[in-house]
C-alpha cells in the first residue's frame, strides 16, 4: 500500500477510479545464422532449415512468475535461470540462436533472421501497430525456449543426488516478468536482482559463489560499432542504463537513478494501467498507440518504462532488446495483455494499415489476424505465427499466476484490484469540499487526467524524449531530478527508433496519451490549496498550477520546439461510480469533459 495518511487515502478514494535506423554498413556482409548451436541443439525445431518456435516442451503449461517471486519461492529455478541466461549470453554471436542474434531481431543490426528478408534501417518489431502485442508474443517464446534449454543443460550437470531436483525445476522454468506497476514490499520498483552487479548462485559442483549478474547487462563479444551506427550506442561495448556520462564510451549504469525515476512515475502508471482495464475499450484501443483510445493505451505505458532508463540502450527501439531488462519488461506487457484478453475475450486484432514500416512490413500495408508475424516460424517448413495462432498464451506452453487456475471474471478482477487499485477498499467521501474529509461515503468519485498530444520522436531529431507533468512549479531546473520533485506527477514518452527508425511509428503520427493527476488534486486539497473539489474549482486550480516540461537526454528542451509539431495539453474529467464489490470494476458515468488549460 502507498504510504498515504488516512485522510489522504480517503480523499484519493473519493477522486480515483477505484473504490479505480543509418544504413547497416558492414553488418549484412558478416556471416550470420550458422547452424551450430552449441548446447542449444534442437533438430525437431529445425528439420528443414527454419527454426520452429513451439514454446518449452515436455512439462505442460507452466507459469511465468514475477521476478521477486521466482527468486524468493523457487530457488532451484532461480539458480538455473541465472546460470542458463549466463550461458545463453556466451553463445557465439554468429549463431542464429545466440542472445545477440535473437535480441537483434527487434532492431539493429537490421539484418535477416531465419531466412526472412527485409529492407531498411528498421527492426522487425511492430510499434504503433495493431499487432504490437501479438508480434512480441512469439518473440518472447523464442527467448524463453533458448533460456530454458541452456538452463536444462546446466541442470544435467549437477551431482546425481540433486540432479533430479534441478532437472524437474528446469522443466518448469519459464522466464519471469517484472511487474513495475505493483507496490513492492521492499527494494524499490526496480527489483534489486535486476540492478545488482553480481548474483549469488549454486554451481554444478555444489559450491556457492558469485557471477556477473546476467540481468544487469550484456557484454558484446565482440563489440562491432557498425552493428549500431547511431551515437552514443555505437561507443558502448556493454549495455548501459541511464548512463553516468550520457555520451561517453566509459559510461556505467546509474540503476539507482532509474529506480528513482520509476518510483516517481509509478503512482500515475499504476492508475493509468488500472483505468485501461476499467474503460470500455476494444483490443485495438487497449493494446497500442494507433488504436485511438481516449484514456491512453498499454503501448504508451510500455514506452514510459523504456524511457525511464534514460539515454541508455533501453531508450532506443533499435538497441533496447540487448538489455536483459527488456525481456522482463516485455514479459509483463504480455502478461497484462493476457489478463485483459481473459476479461474481454470477444475483441481482438482488427485490420489496420500500418502507419510506418518495419524491416518486413511496408508503410500502408494492412495487417490483420492472419498476417504473418515475421520472422517467427511456427513450422520448420516455413509457416509463420499469426495473431490468430498466437492468441492464447498457453499455445506456447506458458501462463501467468493470475490465470493458472482459469479464474472467473470476478476472481480475476479481484486479483487485479488487489494489485493495482490500492485505494479501492477505502470509503468514498463527499466530493464537494476539501473540508468534507469526514463526510459520509458517496457512490461516485471524479477522475482527473492530463491528456497530451505527443508528436513523434522525429520532431526532435529522432531522439527519445519525454513530457514531464507537474502540479505546481518544479523546484529545480535539472531534468535528472524532476521525478523526485514534490510537484512532479508523471510523464508521457516518445520512444525513438534511431537512425530513421522512428518511421516504425509513422513520421507524422501524433499520439494521445494521458497522465493521472487525481492523486495530485487530492494532496493539494488536503494542503488547503483548493477552495473545493467542485469541478469548476479544480479546473481553475489546474489552469493556474499545471506545468509541463520537455526533456531529452537529461537536457530541458523548449516546449515551443514541439508545439509546431502538434504538442497539445488538455485536462479531462469524468465521474466514476464505485464498484459494489471487489469482484467488479468501477464504472465511468457519462462522457469525459475536456478543458483547455493554456
């Protein structure tokens, strides 16, 4: 639970939803995709030359656990995950099933994988697309297969007296997810196991010791600058997060600063995420930036997590997948998508022209449920996975803990509310005045959003940037410290491709996303800075106090640079009826009202 005072918790309950890429010179001429996979041989997957992604076989459908749960409750699986990932990362980079080449599918170095040709300085990944969620599903399954098979090889090397225990653990191992929206019991939003430089393991000879933490970074071997011909990624031989010297070759990761940024954004992220489950949305609107949702979308939240790793590999579409945290993050995105699908099974991918190109898809091509999710083969003879065939996660032999027992909607909603609706058990309050803290409960509350029309990263030279939102004047001018500012509320992020890769979004696409300010309004009311919580008084207050700043690579950018490209900010509000019980969602009453704030 958030550390709110009882008064603030009650007021939050009143207001909340709850009670809610440069030409790849040199890379294409290197020998790629060799057929020798070392410990990772799988003739059944590659009989005719194509690698057939099938999910981990032999143990039935198993759960992907949250990373803290995997470490705490499943020590043998956790041990094998670390050792297996370490071995996977060590595979020769010319091997098709190496960490390097699987990570390279997403973006740079912009070369074919598994015989699937393409063109342009773009990866295969689909962003700002109706198949954003479904494309990443077989991609994660491919990564999961690789990690698990290396982990199984490790398990086979343990002494006979414990070998069966480790072999059984390896058979059940699935990659963990990192739930950046839940309130952690300790250790911060960025799990310590992700940021630590070393990890303690049990080796196959039974001894204990430490290894370089494979969740901390990936070291290229060799590092070939022409694989990443965009600055500053072209000078980093190891993946970095929020680099200590943003453009220096010797930069190291400032994971503590990443955690501070994530912490500053988490409240708004969690409320935005919960709102997506509550609103009546289609799959298209829920899942991606091209869907036209009025209250944001899952992909825009996904972008915020990427941008929180500021200026490092995770902040570039073309390089993000080389950072091991990418896979933990995307497993959580897939989980959220699976949870939403379970609650709303009757809506799915609709036909849509693509706003931009990828390595295998041309701008304007219509993608639908039958479109090939290239380069991911479903059979060794060459058939591809599609959104239809990858609709159900259990097809890939995994599920998530919330779904493992096939719960009813009421049970699943209760589980979601316990995670993301921290104020839902608190009584509502009279929403007429700030002095009404002790008033009788009410069945309705009001939600407040800042909607931001976000120009593409091309508007700032194809660089990742963010629009930071404050209620009140920020105390400092240093963008690196904004997330810790008392006036800070949250951000909207434009995730860049690099080297022209922003075309994956479409060069002229302006995306609307939202930042929740409900909690900020509640706090200001308790501080006596609001005359009342009447709609008109809150609108007048936000017109006086709302501020926004643009940040790119730790440097503030003049807002005017984006205004000509379409940057816009408005306030939106709606009344929300509280749910009758924890097995139901709150319900918005009427339409969103929109107020100009300039």
